[in-house]
């Protein structure tokens, strides 16, 4: 049991690198929550996880779930869940791939195209605010790039094995 004198408010900061994943999740959730507030103030029902898919479909007209997964660097399952959510909202539609009828292509529906056109100024404002935030924070994006490259060289699991003497 935690007594009243124990300060839990800054656990992840005090835990340092051991809580790296928790801190990244916390920041991601905060950014998503604040972006959702921005969309709500604009009177738009929009889930932040939709952005990458809608933006790519706007740029490339139609893509498969696999192509979206590769472009976004997230799992096929994650993109499939986003696709289902976008489909339920009426923002995308699927068609058979003209080159391979077994594959399904996603594209913006008329409602999706209208929403993307409406959100372009909001996306530009969010992008500008993110760039300003990155500058203020000292280039976090470049640090995240370095973190991703380091993980590509050796996973967290492999690194932990080294410290356990297993590798």
C-alpha cells in the first residue's frame, strides 16, 4: 500500500530509461488528446489515428492495407482496425485491385474526400505547431530517428539479454 507521503506523480521521469516506453505512450496519448480537442473545437469528429491513412489515400488515390502498413510503419492488424473504423464512419470504400482481384484497395469515399478537403488547413496548423514544438524541445524528431535506427540495429529484447548475460 502506498502511503500519503509517496509521490507517484513523476514516476516515469524518475525511472529514466527503464520507463522509456511508458513515457513515449504518455506523450503520444497527450498529443492525440490535445489534437482531438482541436478537432472538437472545429466541430469535427475525427480520430487522430485516421490521419496517416487519410493523408496517404489523398496523396495516392488508392492503396492496399499492406501498402498503408508499410508506409506508416505499423502493423497490418493496426491498419485493418483503422480501415474498419474509417469504413464505419463512411470515409473510405474498398474495391478489388484491378491487377489482382484477391486484393482489396482502399480509397476515399465522397464523404472522406470532403472531410480531407475541410481538414487541410487544420492539418497544416497541426503540422506547423508540431514543428514549432520540435524546435522548442531541441529536435526530438531527429532523436526519435536515432532511437529507431538503434532499435533496428539491436532490439530491446536483445539488449536486455546482453545485460542478463544470456548473449
